[in-house]
């Protein structure tokens, strides 16, 4: 540890010697940096209705992770930040591998979690190649994040297919909020990280990050070949005046990830599997025009390139061009209508191997959709929200995604809401075009009969603030699934194919709340319980399919304490509990995290954080290959000017 700290923190005396900024930094804004309970209820969210609205009035199960939450958590990556949301299940399988979902379906045999849509500044990072998110590639600079809105539940009407069980919407700060210089250095037992940012002119910023992580270990103590090195650089430019606002956001990354051997243990010798090489770049342009009376027009387009080489199995290269339009009408006496359209084109090319093939190797695909949602004022305290989207994809044609929600403001501090929705997950190339081995005769012959997975979702929620210092939210839900993916043996028993011959249902409850015990001490808690059951349709022989629920915990719980010791010192404590996973027999675990932050100067913060202080534990995957998530002590220094 001495070598680690000296490597990065030899710069500390230099940073302390630099002049302090005349403007207070975000971590020096006052004695109690957190917003009040009432302020939190008034946070504006946009993911629920695609227009700004108060969190307290949102007719959905939505949890907001603020920039202050991120800073005080001591988290080093986006997946670690997402552990703050009690309506998500976050499980780490290796040094850089994560399974993240909402309301279940945190992976199943031969699939990753595929029913959670993730957006960064309006750009979808959900892959149309394998129906999921490569979390190691989402290296957003944490100091730039303004907020993360986490919706558990269907979002298909507004966000399209694949927003089945939830939406994560990550929004970064405007360039005007990130002026001057920032240097963040982090050193820990698991690895090191550097983040640099420079903003100027009131309307632009540049940033760069590097993360280096060491390999983890199995429960036996054998090393796992899962070290990671990731570089990222980006920019943002905002401008405009009057009714028009423009922004451009660009990012590029490159990563080198050691590849754990499936079903084998690394013994320190050279592995047969090569290093995974990932790279990509994106450019997003956004324009909004404010209309008289409170309406607006929005046009957004982005291009995205990503490439991933996974030796010796395959290499994939995909380009995405996406264009979105939205028109929000001014509120009238009875309602407010939002409508829009979205078109997307992808170019996908795969280099196949003897192990696996995606056929055809090169594919171009199109998506197109049209949506509308109207918010009707039934009476002063009652709103009816009706919406629908029609979206076309090349595999299953047109999909219909309707929703209906009712929001009842009982009193200024208590609200009830309910909803009914239909949403789908469209097939990806992994579902339809996979062949194993990479040449004939094939053992697995794709999925020509795969259909879209359908979910019909019913929700009832409450959000309230019974006391000025207490707020809480609770949601019960029931989901009915149909056409879930299965792996079938043909009638002759000679090969396998993907099909859609399973259905199921799930029910659960999710709750969270915050209590401001004193002006300097806040307690936050969350709890989730989930019950699932799946069964095969007549004609299916996929005996393993119904065990999908085994990768989801039956319950999770968390408790966080945020305490301001003094004007320049703060202490965070957090404990979380996750039930066992029946699939792969992953034991239940508890984790204790802590962080102590000390503002050395008005623009310099030093923090010491500890993760899993009560010991290492496993979270996901079969015993032979799953990593033990280790205990880690880390030191972080942030300087702003």
C-alpha cells in the first residue's frame, strides 16, 4: 500500500500549494452539503414523462442518485454508484463484470441481464448485438455526473422496446457547472484511478480518465485473470441564448481486459484466452427550442462506434446512427401532450471463429418508432396519463407499447399512483443469429422462431412526507411474462435452437425512505422483496429454463448514515444485505462500507474509504469461476480550481 499511495499522492503537496478558487467547490458549499428532505422531494426528474416534473409528483417508482450522493459514497465506478439505488440489483461476478437489473431477470443461462435500458446524456448504451450493457465500457467521470434517475418498472411507451423492467438515465453536468480545473487521484488495494478535467469560456470542458484494476481471487485463493486497464477522453460544449439551447457531447475510450477462463482456474501460468480489447467513440448533438406558453421542441442525434475483440471466440464491430424528435405542447386547461419519433440504423460486422459464429456475419438493421403521451387533469388533485408507442424492428415487425397511469395527490405531502403497461424486449443477434460451433455441422442453430418477450405490468405506489424530516416511497408490482426465451432440442435430438416457449410471473415490493435525525445527520434505508415463478409452454423441453429466477435475490436491504462531523469533515457508513441466489448456490452476504472525508482547504478534499470492511464475499456466478469481491481500503484526493 505504501508504494500505491506514494505513486499517486506525491502530487498532494503541490496541489495544496496551489491557490484556492474564489468560488466554493461542490464539496465546500456549506456546513450541511446535503439538500433537505423537502428539497429532495422537489428535485426535477425527466425520465418518467420526458419533461421536467417534481420527483414527489412522478407517477412511477423512481429513485434519484444526486451528485452529492455520488461524492459521499466513495464509489469508484458507475456500477458501484448504482448500489445506492435500492430498486436495483447489482451483483459483481469478476473484477470488471457486473450483472445489474431491476425487478429480477438478473441474467439466465447463456444470457446477461437484458430487460434494463441504460442511457447516458440521452444516448442508449444498450447493445442491439447481445441485449445488454457492457459495464466496463461505461467509464463516465463521476465528478461530472449531475444525477442518475433510476426507474424500476416499464418504460416502453417513452423509451421504446427493451425498457421492460427499468430505465437508468445518467445525466452529466452542463459545461457551465464544470469550469476551471479538477484533478482526482484514487489509490486502493484493488487499483488506481486518475481523472482530469478542464473547463473554460463558460461553455466547454475537456476530461480524461484512467482506471487500472488488479485481478481478483476465487474463494480458494486462486487468482482470477480479470485485471483491467481503461482509458477515456471526452468533451462537452453548450451554447445558445433566448429560446434555443445547443449541446455537443463526445467521448472515446479504449480498454484492455484480461479474460477469465470459463470453467477453469487461473494458476498464474499463461492462459489460453487472450486479452479482450474494447474501444469506441460517440458524438451526440442536442437542440431544444422553448415555445411560447411552456411547450418545447427537441431534436437529438448521435453516432456511436464500438468494437470488442474477445479471442479466441469472436470480434464485433457496430456503428449506430440515431435521430430523435420530440414536441411537448404547452399545458392546456385539461392536459399536456408530449409526442415524438425515433429512427435508428445499425451496421454490425462480426469476425467469427471455429468456436462460435453469428450468421450472417454482416447485418444492417433499422428501428423506427412513434410515441405520444397525454397528461389529463381529471380534477385538481387527480391526473390521468395515457400513452402509447409503436416501434418496428427487423426481427418481429411492429410492437405496440401502451401504458396508463393515474396519479392522486391526496394532500400536498401524500400521493398515490397506479399504472398498467405492456412492454417488450425485442430479439437481438445473440437470440436469432448464434451458431455453435462456428462451422457446420452446428450443435446450436440460431433462433429463427424467437419472438419478442412480452411483459404486462401492474403497479401501485405511494410517496409521502408525513413529517418535515421524514420521507418515504413504497411500490408493489405484479408482472406477467410471455414468450420468454428458451433453448430447445429438435424433435430428432440432433441440434439445439432458441425459441420462445416459457412464461412466468413475478410480484414484489420496493420501499425506501430518508430521515433527517439532526441538521447534521441523515439516515436512509431501502428494502426490496421479489417472488418469481416460471413455467414451460407445451412442446418445450428446456428443463433449465424455469430456473431463471435462481439468479435473483428474494430480498435485499440497505441502510446508510450520512453525518457531518464538522464544517470540513464528514463520515458515511453503509450496510447492505443480499439474500442467497439459488442458481449456482451463491450464499447470502452482508457488506459494510465506510468513508471519511476531510476538506483540507476550500478547494481540496481528501477521503479514506473502505468497502466490504467485514470481509470478502461472492455475489454472482458458479463456484468454480466466480470472484470473491474483496475488502478494499482506498485513498482519494480531489483538487479543484
